[in-house]
């Protein structure tokens, strides 16, 4: 048996982990940890080994990833089906990667963006097609599409959430798209396959997006790239985030032939 010199009190555990005494006792009441030894009945002191400290660190890690205490207990007891947990953590990873990339671009706002190649993942989208000529109508239509998608199907936050597509020959006939869960069903649910593209970030008002599209077209012509005829605008930051249009961030893409 460990001597008290090898053990930590609740207060020491709390200070070491940056937790409150209440949180540690809550873990104990859920059966996640057990005191390795206790003081006499008068004091009720609890003492924990270094193994228990390591177990608490594991519990905290999985809590930060969004797992409940019951899920963590089942995992630690080797009684959990890990597949649902794995899928949730993979979805969280994808969402974090999207947000990290977006923040990284935010730091480059006032720098000159370069044209580069990328591969878009497969998307399940709620799509509405319309011919809109004014910028105001296009913005409102995208909002309406996003609202309909969320209320009918929810959203897939692991993907770029909102984008539009149009033919290079008819830029005012637009397909408005909002990413939804893969399980979504309905007449307006469309699958977008994995797609290669040439892209460029645009920092500023939407009024200059056609200029970026033309720059990409010139690049494609100079490099003899085979385009599929579709332009995609992915809206990373816009009116929901910024009052000043000059702070908008949009990814402009020309899709390549597969």
C-alpha cells in the first residue's frame, strides 16, 4: 500500500490540475476515480496516487473534446462502443481544421493572395437555383437558402458552410448551397463530389469578385488548364462577421475537369 508520502490530497490534486475540489469529488461520485486511501472518519480526508492523477488528466482531456462523464466512464471501464466516439472526434477535428484555416487567412487579410491548387472534399448540400442580377438579391437569396437548410436539415459545421456556384457562361444564374449532414434527404439535397480547383482568396467587398474570377480564368488559359465551366464562391467571413465589406473573406474557385 502507498504511504501518505506517495499520495496527494484533494487540495494538492486541485492545485496541480487547476480544478476545484468539487470537480474532483464529482468524478468520484460518478465512479470515475476512487480515493486510494482515506483519513479517519472524523476528518474524511482523501488521498490519491499518481495513477489516479493520470486518470484525472485523461478525464479532463476527453471532457474538453465534448464527451460526457458517462461516456468517459464507459471508455475507462472498457465497456464502450468506440465507433460513435471516434466519428464524433473526427467530425470535431474536421471542424477545427476549417476554423484554423479560416483564422490563418484572417491574419493574411492585407497581404496579396496567390493563386493555388486545392481539392474540395465531397459535400452534401441543400441547394436552390435562381437567376439574380443584383448583389443585394444574391446576398438575401443565400441567407434564405441557409435558413431553409438549417430549419429542415441542420448544418455540417465540418465543411465550409455556404457557397454559390454558377456557369462561367451565365454568372447570374446561381446555385445557392448550404452544407448539411450526409444523412439529409429531399428534392433539394444535392451531392457535390470531391473536386480539384484553382483558387484565390479575396479580401474585401463582393463587388470585386468578378475581377478575381477573371484573374483565375487568365491563369487557367496561360497554363492550359482544363476547366469544367463552374465558378464557386465560398463565403468564409461576410455580413454576419463584419460591418465593413472590406473585411470580408471569400474563396474564389474555378473547378477543374476530373
